[in-house]
C-alpha cells in the first residue's frame, strides 16, 4: 500500500481569494493547448494563424468548462443540483463531466468554424491532439482533490484516500492521467504529424478515448449517487463512452471512404 500524500486543495491565497489546484490544472491544460497549437500553426502551409489558435482555445475553454459543469449536473447528480442550484457554480469543489465538456466544446467549435469559415472537421482535427495534456492535468486535479478514486484493491500500489474509507483503493485518477493524457497525446500527435483524411484525427480521438475510459471504469468506483447503471456492472462513464466510441468508428470510416485530405 502507498500512502496518499496529504494535499492542501488551495494552491495559494491572496487576501480573501483562494486559488485551488483544481482550477490551476484547467489553466495548465488550456495554456498547454495554446502552446502546442501555436507551434503547429507555425509549420509551413498549416492554414492557421496564431490569432486563430488563440481564438480557438478561448472558444474551446468556454465550451469545455460550461459543458463540463452542466454535463456533471445533468448526467451525474441532477436531483441534488435541482434542489441546490447555487452549488452549480462551485466548480472549485470538483464535479466536471468530460463527456459534457466534449459536447460543450464541440458546440463552441461549430461557432468558431462558422466565424472563421473553416471546415468543421478541419477545426476538430487540429484541436484533437491539443486536448490530452489538459485531460492529464484535470486528472491530476482530481487526485489532488482526493476525489474520483478507484475501487478497493489488494494491489501494492493501492492508496487509502481520506474520503474513501480505510481500505486501499486503485488510484484511478492516475490511470486516467496516463492513458487519457499521456498515451492519447502520443497516439494523436504521431497520427496527425502527417496529412490524414479530413475527420480521421477526430474519429481516432473519439475511439481511443472511449476505449481507455471504458477500461478504467472497471477499477474506478461508481458514483455513489448512481451506482451501476446497467447489468449490475456498467457505470455511467462507460454508458456515456459507448456512443462516443461508436461515433468515432463512424467518423473514421467516413473519413477514409471520402479521403478528402487536409
């Protein structure tokens, strides 16, 4: 068993203003996306300017944060927030849904594509490889908050989380950080290094993320207010990942069938 580090969820405080690690992780993710996007925009014939990248990250950040919070409210704890709507704004306490954030970001990118007169899949293919570092940072934020821990385990790397009882649990936040953050980034960055059919990067992102999330959910503790949502073993995260993976396969097949190169 590994001892869980005792983190202070507040990174620093300026007067009455408290800056939480969880919020800082989102900032790290957006800055990383901007730096990577700016670097790619500088390549010859990229079709992107630095100003467009900055606008893209702004649109994506707004969509991801609003969609992520609303997604958590709707998908994971609707009855609680229905009776306590003021708590919806308390993002610093945690409670963000990746699937909701993805939907919010996609809606934002629709508006960005129209504003810049770019093809929608061109936008998604460009931004796809920029997302995983933010996912990694977000999962580190979950770990620091001591939330979204895994199921009880006898593995030597199990951890006793302050809010998870006395039994050691899988540090599932770190599993997701590695798979959804580091591995997904390597796969997408390598795959998108050379021109691919329009939509292929987007499809691969959806498939690989859905696969990783589905697998990790087998060792992640289901949300207490939901439990298993189907067949006595399927979690809400797995249920939401299924259509995401299917959509990714459809987009990949469509992309290679049309073979419209970026």
